[in-house]
């Protein structure tokens, strides 16, 4: 490997116009990789902002077909860019755009005549070569930024109506204040800003002074029903002066309120998994609200008062109630006040994945409540569960539990699915497959893969699929991106005898962890002219035919239960069995593989069913 070195080249270019461009180019070398990191920064005095765009110009000096380049954020281990050499060009050049944390910086962020742009610390990987810890922070000089100045004022309830903030008045904390500014050419359009009042009722808003025509400070229209226009409060303040102090809002309260009731809930529920539901009542209004909040829980959940916060004051069956008093936007010096309960609930044993648990709640409607529609809520939460996502499939699947196929079958196509269900990023995934002796290993053909992959023969008939630097996220962080697969075809040897079984399973290695072993894919060479009716038998219980199309027959399960589940564990059908022999209609089930679970007083067993 070549000795790595860092060569820094700074180029400065200043354009005399309404904008200026400033570049800081850095060149890095390691092994066969040459990377030129090229940030282009620009300040536009008309728009009163600066921008920064970064490209990585990468050259692999000695490359080959299916060579790869990967760029990774070294802090989060997120893959930012990946591509492969589809032409076999050597040298091979790649241009990648790098997203910055802050692509645009307004001029009010300028300090000491400069503005800062920050991006991810980069790692560039190609084969065995890696350039690590490439900084991605830049400084842009802004010699003449746009100017800004402050508008300040106090928002309060003017209890004595004298239009001045004095003893007895109540400052309002947490109110939104909106500023809208009209700008003249060459800077066109509106400049808008929102701030909140602090506990003393004071707000401070920074407004753009450059290119300003005028500006307006106002409260959102949603407050109008509480704070009507009076001789002291006209709804807004318009000015052409900056800075501006004592831009106060002396407010008079109306008697209107808006009580709202809702619940914060988890996005999903697990069977037998306890969870918290947070119903709450809140009042927007100066007048206080007192009443009752009611929750009707799903009947398939159990309430535990000792593990709940603000336990219900009244419980009857599935109905829980709480008393709330004096909810007002002024109490405790805050504008937004709520009564919140944490309800500890556990699904009962009848709840299974695929079910939905529903909850209904409401709060007392007062005569001065301007909107009664938001006093009621209905929430339904799906029940989910995990299952083993690391499986192996074969096509054709064949018929029956032994996967019967004719000897004339041209080839077998295998797909190995894998998923990172751990708690951290998987840097490398390696899939090892030992081919059955009845297939031709030399006929192996890669059909597809989810990520860049390099196959490697470890021994005759033993192949390893290397997903190096895959950076596969875990399912908790990014479930859709946590999956991967490899798909390949092999030919069977000619002249295989009837009854020959071709078996295959995969071994999946996530980094240095022990192998995750897939199910075994099975095919059996069978005479296509002989009809086969397979029988599943567990103990004395018999289920047939298998595969089935429209119905199955169950024998010797009297006084028991038969459940049919999808491969994800979701129960799609359940039936109580009373007779010695029972026929069950399955014509409504989609084609595929299912799990049958049978239970009686003597035993419980599971087996597979193929629905065609």
C-alpha cells in the first residue's frame, strides 16, 4: 500500500458584485484513492445569506470492474454515498455531493466577519484502502453582511385597563409573537420571524434592517377569541423604525375558552407488553376550566393504578375518570396548562399480532367552550411482534412438505434474506452457503443482491457472499433499511434418482457475531405422473392434504383448537374442533406458507402448511 499523505491547497476567489465566492480545496491520498474535497461557498448580499455546497472528486488510480467507492459519516456511521465501477475503467473517477448540516446560513449568524458551515467527518473506502477522518468544516468571510436590529416588548393581561404594565397585571409566558417584514428591491418578498415570550412576558425579535420597507408585529389569529381588539390592543404593531423598544401588547381577556382532550400513545403495542397511554385535558383561555376527563380503555387491556401517574379517581370496568380543576392559561405563569395522566396498561393473553386496541376519551364541555369537537378523541393502536427475518427460499418451491419437483427442473434459485435486528450498525455481513452435492457448483450464477457484494469460494461447493462495509442499520434505528438479500441460481446434476433430496441452508454472520442459521430449503426429485397427497401427522392428529387448495381435513383433534398463522406469526384463522374428523375451508387464504398450531389437553404442536 502506498504511504498516505495530506496535501492542502487553499484557493481564494473574491468577486466584486452582489455576491462573493470563497473556496477551500483539500486533496487527500491513501493507497489507490485520491480525493479532492471541494467546498464552494457563496455570499449573496441581496438575499442576506450564504450558501455552501461540497463535492468529493474521487479517483481510484488502479480500478477494475465492480470496484466500489463508499463514503461514510464517521460519527453516525451512516453511509452517505456508494457506487460501483460498472465499466471497468481504470483510473476510475467519481463525483459525489456531500450534504452539509447547514447548507444556508443567514447573515444574522455572522460573527466576527465570518460565517461557519459544518458537515459530517468523512471516511472514504475503496477495497482495502481507506481515507479516514476527513474534516468538513469551513469558514466564509462576509465583509459586508446585512444588518439586523431588535424589537422588544412585553405581553401581559392589563387587569386595570390603563394600557400600561404595572402592579396587578399578569405577564404571559410562552405566547407566540410573529414578525412580518416587507423588503424592497433588489431583496424582494417577505422576511418572517417567530419568537416566544419568556416568563416575565418579554419578547425580543431580531428583524432585518437592510432593504426594509416596514414590518408588523402581531399575535397569531388563533388567540383572537381570547384577546379581543380593544382601545389598548389593536391586534398588531406596524413600524419603520429599528431598533424599537416598548412594543407592548396590553391584553384584555374574554370569557371564551377552548378546552381540548387528546392522548399521547405509543405507535404500536406488543402482545403482553405493558405500555403507557397519556390522556390529557388542556385549556386555552383566561377563564378557568373545571370538569371530568374520561377514558374508556380497550376491554382487552388491564389497568394498573399503582404503576400509573395521576391514577384515576374513579374506575368502573373499562371506564376511568379524573377530576381536573382550574385549568387556565394564566395559572403558574404559563400560557399552556394541561392535566395529564399516565395510564399503565397491559394487553391480555387473547391479544395477538395483527389485532388493534382502541381507546375513546372525552372531557366536560363548558358553555363558554368555543369548539366542542376537540373535546373528544378516538385512538386505535396496532399490535405487532418480531419474528426471525433471516430465512432461505427456493424456487421452484415444489409440492408437499418435501418440495417435490420433476427431474427435468432446469435449475434452482435460492434467496437468502437477512436483517440486522441488533442494537447497532452492522459494518460487515457475510453469508456462507454450502451447496448440496447434487447440484453443479460451477453453474452458480448471481441473480441479484440488495447491496454491493463480492462472492468468494472458500472450498469446493462452499461460497461466501461478502457484504463488506455494508453499514447495515439496526431495525430499531431504520427498519426499512435494515434488510438485505442475495439471490443465486444453480443447476442440478443430470440423472438424479427419484427420491433424491436437495437440501440447502445459509449461515449469516453480522460482524464478528456467531452465525445466524436460516431454515433448510428442501426439494425432492419426484415422478410428476404420480399424484402425491401428503399427510401431516403429529401424534394422533392428522391434517391433509398438504399442499392444499380449498380445504384441509383434521382428524383426532376433538375438543381442541387449530390456529393458522402467517410466517410472521400473525393468526389468520382459528377454529375450535369438537368432532373426530373436521373439514376446514381455507379457500379465502392467499397462496403461501403457513404455520398450523394444534392444541388439546394432551399436547401442543406446530407444523407447516402450503396453501396453493
